[in-house]
C-alpha cells in the first residue's frame, strides 16, 4: 500500500534532492509546469521528462525523452501522467532503482504501486509535493544541508 502517512512524506521530502518530473509541460498554465517551478524554487533539482519536448529547455533544464535518458541518477520520479500511462514509467523506475515513485493527485495505479513496492521502492500516490511541503513545514533544500 502506498505510503502517504505524514512522517513518511516528511522523510521523503527532506531527503530527496533530485527529481525527474515525468509529464513536464512547457505550458505555463499546466500543473506540471507550476509544480516544477515550485520545487526548483524550494531548492530541488528537477529534471523534466517528456518525449515530445526532448532536447528542449524547460525552466533552465534540458528535457529528456524518458528515465533511461537522464544524465544522472535521481532520488524520485514525480508522475504527471494519466494513470493508464504510468506502467511503463513505473517499470523504468524499478529497473533504474529510483528510490521513490510519486504519483500526483488523481494518478492512481494500484498494480504499478504494488510492483514498485515489491521491488523495494517507496510509493506515494494521489498526493502533490507542492501541497505537502508547506503542509508539513519542509524547509528549502539549502536550509537542510
């Protein structure tokens, strides 16, 4: 069962430094764009992932086609995808042993979550880090190092 309890969320958000944001959008009115900008402002390194935008720049970062194309390891993958499009990304995260799979509000994939947890990954589902950070009082990354 995905771990959405406050203490686990606090631990994740205080230890993660680099996040792959899958489903990143160049459209400023999209939630993924807003969340990426918020996480960057809070001190996280956010690497956008979107095959349609691969090679372009988004909020100062190069966009990659998928998780396997990332230039460095990440601590968490944040999914802004329709639930039926998450299986392949979850399986990639398992293969790359990305420690945390975070599915945004409305992104629910019980089978994918179970596969990731069986593989030893931590899963958060139906939550948004932009909402959880202020709710849990998580300080910016620079204040934690």
